[in-house]
C-alpha cells in the first residue's frame, strides 16, 4: 500500500504579518463569525465537556529535583486544542509557554505557536508563530463586544494595564468605534506607560492620549473601559483591580480579559453580565470549585461563584452569541452598564489562524516543510 507524503506550511512571525495577521477589522469580523458557530455548537474544545480552556502543566512551589521548574508568576505550559466548523472546518492546537522572568532575557512573557491539522487524518497543515495572532484575536474578542454594546458616538476609552493586550483591544475599539477621541491609560510603571502613550500617538495621531494615576481616573467619563492586567492569584481576591459603581459612566461597557473586581451588590442587582462563552465559565466552575474566582480572576468567574452560592441565578448572565444571533436584545435597558468578561478560547486561535493560513497559501507566503515522503512505521 502506498502512503501519501505529508507537507505542511511553516509561517514565521514575519510571514504572519505579510499574510495579514494585523488586519484588525478582518479579525473582529472573524471573531464575530466564530461566536455564531460557538453558539450553535459547531465546535469542540478540550475536556469531556468540550469547553475546557486547555490542559496546563502546574509546577510545584518546591521540588527535590534541581532541573524541575518551580512555580512562579505566569509560569505555565498549556496545550489548547480545538475544532471549529463552518467556513473554518479546521482542527488544531495552540501551545502556550509563559514565564514572567522571560522579560529579564529580552523575551516576551509568553512564547506561542499554533499548529493546524487536517480534521480527519490529524496530519499537520501549518505550523505558525502565534504571538501576534494570539494578541490580535484577544483584542478582537473585546472588539466584538464594543461593536455591539458601546454607544455609537463613544468618545473616551479608559485603559487599565498598558501591555500588548491593551494595544490590541484599543486597535479593535478604534476599528469599530472610529468616533473615539480620547485614550486614558493607567499603568504601574513609567516605562510601560511611556511606551503605550507613544504607541497611541504613532498609531492614532488624531487621538488625544494621556496617562492617569488611578483606576478611578481611567474609568470616570469613559464610554469604554478595557482592563488587562497581570495580577497574582494567591487566593486573596482583594488584591484584584477594583472599580466602584459610582465611577462608571451610565451606558459604559467594561471589558476584562484578566483580574477585575466590583462590589457584589452592584454585580447582583444592577450591572449586566455578558460572557464570551457561558459554557467556558461553567467549565471553570466545575473544574476549580469552590471559589473558582481565586484561581481565575475574571469577573464572570466570580458571578459563577455567586450563582453556586445561591446569590445569583444563571438567567442573570447573557452570552454574546445570543446577542449576535438575535436571541436576546443588544440592550435590555437604557444606559445599562455592561461587564463583558473575556476568558479566551482556542477556537479563536483556530479561527484567525485558519484565515491567515489561507491568506498565506493564496499569496505564496511561507515555507513548505516535509513531514515524510513515506512513513517508515505503519
């Protein structure tokens, strides 16, 4: 029996840029299509429930083996497999390595790759650099929320955490709300703040940008608030960044990809909680109960804890996919404050990776590598 040879496309970071990985408008459109497929169930992620964020290697705080890594800030290895149907019809996996100490070596905190596979044979179709891809899809997911929930004439955006994720969330906000005129940014270090401010000046020369001293200043008068900070998960949720209800402008949308905290009374009785995928939060609650919020500090995870405690009900949580499909209204009342939680899912990487891969094929970008001409063991 003759076995076919297997080739796959290798795309380095420069190839990814040439293939359009930084096309934020297209990325937002891609994420919107992905959310619709998610809502109708045409996808699978990891775990028996099909909704797991991924499988993460957890290192011990101490180890008797000198070569074994020990736990530290953002030290993790994670495999994030998924399949996405519809026009994507692609399987694959993002491989995620992260360590805050990388910065001391002149490296990004996270080093990411994505592999795309034939859904039937499992053969590799592409292996690609994924840092920019992951950053842009992470920004585009908030962008879908901004597109639907932010006021049409939004003028001010408040940024908490001047890192890469905030740069792409801002890019998405600018793509869907070109009316934005002012960017306020809160950070912890002068160097990162200066870099962010200069980035905004260089990228959006007609936008006013300035740093602020407190989260309150970033939030007040903002039509859109985007929070993306690196916060330790020590079990003490009081250290998470905090936003008080009276700081928030009526009708604002507050998006968080990371740690964020509100008063329970506000969350339970007045705010509107929207998730990118309610099943993801249910899976986290199932995997990490009780008190999943101590491990996964995203606001909707705390909502799931409140539901488990009987303080809220599941019908108080809206799913973005239901909005996109018209199952529920975009707004339930005038000037509602929306807390939009973004957990991150590997189907997002598969979606954007598939589009960039197809762009590369069409433009002849990348290097073809050979897995085998004939397998030596069958």
